[in-house]
C-alpha cells in the first residue's frame, strides 16, 4: 500500500502525517491532537487502514506596503 502524500479537499491541500492506523478511533485520537494544535484534519480509509491528513490554516497577514 502506498497512500497519496497529499489530498485535496474543499479546494485545500492536506498532507498525510505518515502513519497508518488500524482503527478509526486511533486516527480520531491522532486527529484530535493535531486539531488541538491548530491544524485542520481529514481522516480517510484506504485499504482497511485509516490515514490522517492535516493542514495548518493560513493566518491573516498584514497588507502589503505600497
């Protein structure tokens, strides 16, 4: 099994964390840990394993100096 390293969801790019979880509950716990640190997550089932994809939302930036 060779999972995709990235995932597009709702027009946003998520990156796989590199771990395969045997149970959805394990993936959910890992995902919660990421969410607690400010990441957005997606959990995907592939080949009987669960994968956690994450992305850190872009924070607002200051307007460019003109």
